[in-house]
C-alpha cells in the first residue's frame, strides 16, 4: 500500500478571482495533445506480465502499480498478439486487470471506468477473461443501483413547527455554499469553484461529469490529481486510496503528454513531492 506520509500541509485556494484566469491558463498550458515518446513494446509487456502474475497472487496493489507502469510506457491501446520475440502476450489489456484490482481494493468508480474501457475495446471478448469482466461490471452496476436506491429511500426530515415567537434580533445569515454545477454543464471553472470552496465531494462529482462529457481531455487528469491529492493532504490520510488515485491521475496526465509547467502552475511543491514520492 502506498505510504501515507506527506511533507506538509497544502493550502487550499480560497480567492474566487483566480478561477477564470487559472482555467484559461490551464487550457493554454495543456494545449493540444502532443505525441508522447513511446517506449519499446518490451517495456510495456514486462510491466504487464508482472501485473498479471500479481493478479494470480491476489496482490491487488501490485497489479495497479504494474498496470500503471505499462500504460506509462505510452502503449495505452488494448492489443492482441503484442510484444516481441523475447516478451510477448496474446492479449495486452491493462485496463481489465487494473479495473479488477481497483474493484478488489474498493475503488468502484475507477474500477467501472477501466472495465468499461476494456469491454469497449472489444478484444477481450475472445479470451477467457471476458466472463469475469462482464460479471464484475454487472456487480458494480448492482452496487451503484443499490446505493442510489438507499439514498432515495432515506426519509427527508420534516421541520418541526416553531415553539416560540421569533426574537427581535435575527441571526446572521449563513453564507451560501458554492453552487454545484449540473452534470450536463460541468466545466473546468465549475470544478475549481467547488474545490476553492472546500467542497471536495462536489468537485469530484463535477470531475466525473466532466470526464464523461470529455473523456479524452487530459486536463481532467490534472484537475483530478489536484482535488484528490489536496483532499488526502488536508485530512484524508486514513484513506490511502486518495493518494493512489491522485498518483494514477498524474501518471495518466503525463502519459497523455501533459507538460510539466502545467503541473508546477497548479500543484504546490509539497503536493508534487507527495505525488512523486515512493
């Protein structure tokens, strides 16, 4: 499991005025997706095979680590008959194995995304792992449906009738919470507004909607790294999966060719140290 130590607190931005400017800066620095230096197939296959072996041992944290390493080589597409004479696999599908491992580790949301990528690529259906893939997706769908049903069934408290006359001095108004963007209108600015207000749940929900609307936008990976990493540093040390997910988002950003200057503009030095740590 990844270490929980962090070099120090990371201040959460609170000034709303920086949001539009930074959103524009993020797009400017990210720029169009550039071609990434892709390592030889051997590098991807070696990491992938190590991950498959870890799955056989049910060492799920190692599976996630090795599949991340395989994807970081630049070989991000599911392939059949992939590799070289020395290192070769009939099926190269890191998303299936990483999704299965994340599900075992309790990260259902990220697991569902990876397993859907594997299914949508289509190659796994010709291999024995396909049955397990479908069963896992069905299980995750049932869990999500049950969670939504339990939320819907929770009774809403009925406010009690006032028992006393109102006093002459009214209480100071409670500051309104930052509005959460609707799923269909999720934007970089919306994520940053929620993040700057300390509404991490809202920021993650907006990120999920933004990723659904723009699955190939690499700036979403960097934003997810910011939100999850900061949440971990500011009090999530009891949940090491926050740091693991933040590191995975940063790895995805870099694998997509995201420039380091964007990382330095958005992530504090102490947060970067935690994300790049052992």
